[in-house]
């Protein structure tokens, strides 16, 4: 896998991977950017949520007809000193549909432990929560 990242001026960069899709990244004004793209750390969270989301939908494929929506909220806590990487990340799965919580949990657990390459690549402690049909059914 290869990604080419090209400077566009100031703090703005554009990356294009093997898929051919372009992603714009920029720093916030506080760091000399113009905010014309997602920050790299936002993309890390988006990549994590997208990766495990794809895994979960693949694992639940035969049950997706009973699922109305899936949202994954990623909330990351970062170190205060540079480099300010993530120390912990909460992934909250918000699922609506006629599907038992144990099926969704099994998919989340399989995705996180067996398939998600992004979570496997991160040093942060990742915690998973599930809200099914508006009810928190997170494991304690």
C-alpha cells in the first residue's frame, strides 16, 4: 500500500492512495493552517471508525437487513506534551434496528481483536461501547 502526499502551500497537504481518492489535510489556524481540510488526527479517528465499521458490517452481513442505522462516534484523549498522540479512544457504536445486542457485540469484538488493521496499528487504549436503539448496553 502506498500513499503520495503533496504540499499545497502553508500547512495544506493532499494525499492520494492506491484507491485514487484524494484527501485534503490542513492544520487549524492555531497551528498556521487555514482549516481547509481535516486534521491528520481527525483522519486517524475516522480511519479507526471506518475500519472497524467495515469489519462489523461484514461480520453482520446476513443481519444488515434488520439494521436501520449505524453510527460510530470516536472520542480520543491525547497526551499534553509533544508528540500529542492518542492515549485512549472511546468508540461508541450507535445502532438502530431489530438485532440482538449479543450479535452486535460479537461483531465488535471480532472486528477489534481479529480484523481491524487500524486498531492493531495504534498504541492507544481503545474502549468500545454500544448504544442499541437508544439504550446503552455497554459491557462493564
